């Protein structure tokens, strides 16, 4: 059963040993992630299904990383001390794969190391969930309708499962908010973030799914497909949307949102 769902950003500077003094400049995001951790802990999850833009990706197929266990480190960002370990939820992962494969292309991969798109959110939200199981999912370059459909299929297996499942859609918003942004500046960046958040506050998921494709592309985001999968999972659920924070301090939009089931 679904017990928790959220949108999280994944900048490595959120990790204290990496961000250091820069963490003060995104303190709202860090505090929102801490609040999200409390909400997740209260939901008593058995499994976290996390959707990342930075896992191994197949352009024309969705991927599930099925390994017996997973490790997280941030050595590529200069942090050789922070290390995390998680167990797999292999049975549920296989059931999802079986559910999906008749309708959409899906591939099982096996990698014992998770990317930072998984690692940063998990660092924050699993501080008191040491035995939590994890299902890492990667999106594809298929159209967004298929991402939404992928979420709908995942939802059916989550609903059938005796496991208490949390879903986290990892992704950053626009990467083009300022001249120093990773993708350079585009006025479409702030426009995309503003429109997305406005629609989200109104719980207008169909509106988000119909956002202008050129606007999405020019915003240079990395989360829209993750969020589309989440919205497919959340379809038919009654929920309240809580925007915990949004910041664009370093030219990239960081959104933290909690979807409370009612």
C-alpha cells in the first residue's frame, strides 16, 4: 500500500560534508528535507521506491535496478566519508517488472552503487530508517504520456502489496535560472518553475502533464519525467499538496513537496 509520496531535489551540496558553508544559502531546502524525513518516518514505510534522473538510462525503456543490496557514496564530489547501505525489495521490484512488461518496455539492471539522484534524498529521509528496503527506478526518453502510464502500472502493484511503500520522485527544476546556471540563462527557466509550482499548488496534474514541450525543454530541467511517473502513481488518490520549499540560489530550482494522502 502507498503510505507516502514526495518530490525531492538532489544537489550534492545538500550533503553537509560537501556543501559546508554553501549549505547556509539553501537552508530552506535543507530544513524542508528534514521535515520530510519526519513525515516519512511517521508513515512507517517498509520500502522506498525512488525515481532518479541519474541512474543508468536506456532511451527507449524504463529501468529497475535490482540488486541484493545498494551502496551510496559521494566520492565523485570529493566526499570520501559519507557512506550509506540499503537492502533491496526484490519481490516487489519483480512484480512491478512483470506488471509493466506487457504494456511498456522495461529492463532489469543490476548495480550495487546508487547515483546521487537517489543518494542525496535517501541521505536525508532515511536517517531513522536503517532497515528500509529500496527500489531504484530510472526513467527513459519515451514520451511523458508513457511515463504517466508507467506510474499507473506501478500503482497497481503498490496497491496490491502488503508492504508499506513510499515513493520519492527525485529531480531538480530548471537549470537555467541565472547566467551562472549549469545550462546558461534562459527566461523560460523561471517561467517553467513558476508555472509548474502554480499548477501543483492547485493540484492540477492534467495541467502539468500538458505543459508546453518547448518550455520544458528550454528550462533544462531534470525532474519532469520523474514527476510524471509519480503523478501516474498518485492518480485517483485524494491528496493535499504541501510545498515545503523552493529555492534557486545557485541557478537551479530546488523543489521539496509532500503529497499527503487524505
